[in-house]
């Protein structure tokens, strides 16, 4: 994080534009990333007024490295392809998304069977055509997929296992948290989700008072630890999928190794 002190009253967007020497549009994109802190509090409003003496912390501006598709392939057969999605790429739809890149690289018929949040890393599966897509969507609708995630959260959990049944947007949602390790005020969780609601793990983590490190929406708002301030994204990783393959009729388990940023933070706080 870069630290700056404010010397005159101004808005946050203008201040970042001036101190970094970037356009106001670029400054707004940095603010929209929800990684800017003012006096230790996360601020994501571009028009936020700064006063003389305020302290502003801005993340180092860097582009995430280009995604190497070949190195990210985890599994492939005649029906599906599984890849390790990096953080900061959309799963599907938009130009530059994982789905878009796979369409360019493999076939225009490739379709994402499920999705991950932009900042969430991990395994994601794509169908090679519409027929395969529809068969696999049935597995998701029938909840016949075992979905395991890993996270690093604030606070040291006092439980080995916790089943969370809390609705999200008035819909049933169930998550099972297993405590893998606690250290230095953090917990390394393994989480199985029985439903797939939007932001389910992030919301449930917050509800049980163990918000995920780096979560800019459901996480802590006031952060003093410079180590935590330097975390660019939510430390949530889609680790493993297990299911009965509808075409080969064999049990298939697909795992994605964690990304370097997740590993580095885990090592620093002695969780990994």
C-alpha cells in the first residue's frame, strides 16, 4: 500500500488522480476496487471529501498477469473441460472472461456450467456443447455435486464444525464450515456448500462472525493491520468438485491448487 497525507480539502477521486498521476477515470476504477483506506477505514465513494490531515492508503496499481490457458487446464475429456480460474477474471459473458477466452482458444460452443465471483479463484467446469451443458446443469439443479471451498477468515474459530442454515434473499441456503487451523487471529476453513446462492459463503462467513479476509462487501470495514490492507481480493478458493459423470458413469473429482496470493498470506499468518 502507498500512504499519502492530505494537505487540502478535496474529493477522493481528484486526490488519487493527482498523487498517482493518473486520469480521474483510472482513479475511479481504483476506488471502485474497494481497496482504498482513509484513516484506516475502507472507502469506495469517489466523491468522498478528504480533509487536511487525513491519511489515505492506496493499493499498488498493477495489472493481473495474462492468464495462460494451457497451464490452467486441470481436466479434459470429450464432454467437459475444467480450468483453474484466476482471481480478477469474470467466469462468463463479458469479453475477456474465462468463457470468452476458452471460446477463442477451443471452440465457440464452450459454455460455463457454473460460475465463480470475479475475485474468487479455483476450479470451474465448461461444457463442450449445448447437449453436454444441459445434462450437467441437471446435476447442479438436483444438487448432486459436492462443492468444497477454502477460505482464510478473521477470528479464531472456537468450533471444529458448524452447519449454517441461513436464507439468502429469502431462499434456503446451507453451508458446512470445518476448521482446518487457527493462528494469529485468523482461521483456515474448508467449506462445503449444499446450495449455490449468490455470495453464499461470503454472507454466511460474515453471519458467523468470521468474515473472509479481503472481502470488500461483507468483510471488516475498519482495518489497521497493514498486512491485511495489502490483500487485494477475498481469500476464497473453489478447491474441489466431486460428482458422478453423467456420460462416463464414473465418479470424478477435480481439484484446483490454491493461488500464490492465498498461499503467501496463509504462510505469513502460519495457517499454511
